[in-house]
């Protein structure tokens, strides 16, 4: 009696599960699963908020999952999306390699998958990636910084804070930096390359050590604006944090375009930053899923050109900078 | 009278070795009306796939807990063995890149490394008489750092398809885990080693006086824990197609929690592989159901932490009743 009751309940559950899957196929609102690696920086928070807003505007239901840096958990979360037969998956990969089996699983389930902001390693697994042109944008940003250095005619020992070497975005930014500096090595000489693994504490320790080893550093680029507080803290502790135009100003540049960068631009401490166009990337990601479902051709890589914001164009470009909105909201 | 009857029934329920299995079934059935996806075949397949690496590590932990110890280093063992095995097998300049024997050699290296690391822990606990908590905590820090240093935080790709199939193909992963589980069950329940292990867990001094080779058996328990970590590394590395120093980093609490939820005692002398299986099933079911509800990771951790605390409390109550 008990076992037959249990068996009946199980069958009921299985049946209900199958029915729900059938209802999803019959024209219910679209559901997109969004799997983020982390929400630890403002860029990711701004991104997920933009996804929520865009999904709401289009009448799409969003399911969110945050892996907190655990690749295995991200695999489980994406498998959950596949089990729930979502209409599309947007993922920020923890790792360019570990995402590949997840892409394959989505492809086998015939669910379009878009990778947001981080491309996968080359493989046979088909996917769509929406990503900033890290190399070109960084090169443009650092070229602007180099122009400021060249105007002084003085030697500028330089430092770069590199991200996680397993992140292809970090590699692109590093390469953009190096190629921007290369024509000017007579005046801009890289004396310190700090691998931060996208970790604020590591960045701070690295910057402090570098400033102690090379007190003459006058040119600093960070591969992400979220590391700026580490640089500012180290510069302040050595009495070297000066505004543009003041004696001892260190040419400072970044990448992303967060609220800290906007505030530092406004206050005159930051020379330039390369801004990722969050709205472009979010809209492109969702549209790529809709186009895939409609059978339209979609490019494998959709590049966000971004833009460089600096002291010369701050007023015109601030409205497009995602961090500017956040900074203004935080003002008392 | 009724109160005494209820207390007796309560004690019987607590003491039942099927308590956790019954809880798992009840939890599943209660959730079904609100979460019918839970019973979808694909979801059930995911659930069992998630259980496998956790079960492997938890079985090793079972041996150590029965002996009255604990092994906190197992997640670092997973990372380090993943990295070493991948370094040997990878087509990108691996030590045996392209060699026909790369896969068996890689697996052998992983298992041997796990065994040696376990032996090092066991030697420190038995030979140097250091507290297991301290030995394995420091091992975890050292081995974890070593794995990251060896790879400079990079992950290792280009692994042979035959190796990836072990962790990546559910049937292979299941076969590996089933084989390990059967071996562990027979070793614990049908061998002299198993009886010695329980004796040590109950009272190591009495066991020693009775002729049980306490240091050797205790060391062997840590070796088995190390090997189980290496087996889990095979699964993690295969399913994520990457050798990485951070594989399995987040599962330590799940490992100990699942083992204790299953009924293995933190006080030693009590535990079964079957109980560990029930504990892993229950914890994975809870995790999977909370994930299906798309709760934040923080909320899921809070729920799991509360469950593990409850399990530890029940273990303490059981221990009190049994020793009273």
C-alpha cells in the first residue's frame, strides 16, 4: 500500500514535469537563463541589471544563477537551465576552457548559448560571443596616455596591472598595452608587470612592492577599473597621488568604465579609461538568442568597440559611460 | 506513557540506519508538487552525476572519521593531483604528450600522489602524534598553494579524449564510482582491516592492547582518503576538460557534511559506506532542489550549513544515548 502510494506520487511528479515542459513549448513567454561567474565587481552588477531591464522591456523571463567562481557549480547551473528547457542561455564563463563542455551540452539540447564578455577557447563547440574589443580599446586608451607622456618629453617608467592570465580578456588588454607602448620605448619603459588574478589584495601588494622597487614610476595602466582603489591606496600611502597638472602627477589609465573611474576622471586624477558599452553587449546578447531561435544567421563573435573616455571628451561621453550613472546615483 | 512511547519511537528513528534515506525520499516527494522538474529524467541524471565526485571523496572521509580522525586536506589533494596528472598527459608539452601510455600513466600518477599525500598526513598523525585537524588543515594550505604555484594559476588543457571520457561520460564516471564504492564497502564491512578500524575508532588504547596495529591502520585510512581525492580529481578534470589547481575547492564542507548526515560519527568508531551514500544523496538532493529554485549561492550555503549543523547535533545526541 505504502509503496504503491509512493510510486503513484513519483509518477505524478514525472508526469507533471513532462507537462510543464510541453507547456513551455506551446508559446509561453520566452525564458532565458543567465549564468554569471560572479557579481564581485560593479561591471557585472551593472550588466545583470541591464539584462533584467532589457528582458523586462521585451517580456522575457530571466532565470539567474551565480557560480561564485566555481566552475563545477557553473556546469551544474547550466545543466539546470538545460533541464528546465530554457529558450536560451547567456553565460559569463568562469574559465575559457571549462565553459566548452557546457557549450556542448547546450548545443546538444538545441538551446542557443551566448557567452557574455568572455570568449571561450577555440574548440568545435559552436557558440556566440559578445565581447569588447579588448586589444583595440586598450591600445587606444594607452595610446592616449602615451601622448600625455610624450608631451612632457621626459622618461616615464611604467607599470601595468594584468588580470587573470587564464582570462583571454586580460591577455587582450595586456597585448594592447604592450603594442601601444612599443613605439615609445625611448620615453615609456615598462619596469613592472603585476599579475593580479583579478584580486584586489594581490593588486595592492603588487603595486606597493613595485613603487618601492621603482620609486620613479610615472605611468600606470590597470586592466580593470575595479583595481583602481588598490592603486590609489598605494599612491596615497607614498604621497604620490596628485591631480593632472600638479607636480608629480602619475599618468593613470584603466579599462571598464566603472563608477570609481568616473569619479576619478571628474576629480582630475585619472587620465583615461577604456569603456565597455554594457548596453550594447546586453542588447546584442539577447538579440543573438532571438535571432538564433528564428534561424537567422548570427556572427560567432559580436565585438563591442567601446570607446575611450578621457579628460578631453569627458562631458560628451559621460552619458554613455555605465559607471557614470552609478556614480551619480551614489552622490548624496 | 504516551510521552515515553514517543521518546522511544524518536530514539528508534534517530538510531535507524535508513533515517537519511527516508528523509531523502520524503523531501523529494514533498517538493514535487512545487518543483515538478525535480523528477524530470534529465534532472535525475544531473543529480546522480553531481553525486559521484562527492561520494568518492566522502567515502575516503568515512574511513578517516571512523578511525577517529578528520581529513581537511582532501580538496587540496583534488587540485594538486588534477594538475600533476594533467601536466603529464597534456598534448601541450606534457611529460608524456602523445604517448600511448599517457592516460594510464597519468591516472597512476594521480592515484599514487593521492596515496602519498594521504600517507604524509597519516604519518604526521600517527608518528608525530599531531592532531588530525591541525595536520590536515596545514596540508590543505600547503598543497593548495603548491598546486597554484606549479601552474602559476593557469589551467592545463589539451587532455587526451580517453581520459576526458572517464569524468565526462556519465557511464564511465558511474562505473568508476561504483567500483570504488563496492571496494570500500567490502573493505570496511568484510575485512579484518575494517574491524580494526572500528576498534580504533571506539578506543585506540584498548585496540592497541588487543593487538590491533593502530598506527598502520590509521595511516592506511588517510591513504584511502588521499586516493579517494585523486579519484574525484579524475572526475572533475574529465568533466571540465581541464587540469586546475582549484578543482573541488568548494566541496570540503559538503564532504564532511554528507558523511556526518549519513550517520558516520565525528566521535569515531561508527560509519558505513551505505550511510555515506545516503548522506551524499540527501545533501545533493537539497543542493539540486535549491539550485532549481535559483536561490542565490549564499542562501544555499546557509541552508546546507544549517542541515550539517543539525546532523552534527543528532550525531552528538546519538553518541550521548549510546554511551549513557
